[in-house]
C-alpha cells in the first residue's frame, strides 16, 4: 500500500514544515517571483505525492532522529514508502 504525504502529515503545522523541507529537499527554497496560487498549487501537489523513503530520511535527519523512530512517531511503516521495501 502506497501512502501520500497528506496521510502522514495531518496537522497544518506538520504540513507547512514538511512542505518547507520538501522545497529544501528539491532545491526550490526561494518563493520570490511565484504567485500565491502557484505556491498553493505546489503545496497541494506535494501533499498528494506518494511518500518516498529518501524524503522521509531527509526529514528524519532534519529532526535529528533515525528514520525508523521518525516514521514510528508519525504512525508510518517504512515498508509503505516508495523505496522502503526491506530486502531479505
């Protein structure tokens, strides 16, 4: 089962912080020169993107946590993330 970021970050404060991390993760830190509607469109697209292990690892590092602990805190199984299938 693939999950989206809107399933993981459910509170507004979490969503804002996660979207800021996403902008940093994708090297899109500047908001100058884009309209409010474009910014909101980007945020909406982010929330409805399938969640990836790489981005969640980035968030965990930013929060100073191991990935497993970060995912547990958010109620997410690492195996449900894109690229999160554990190898035997």
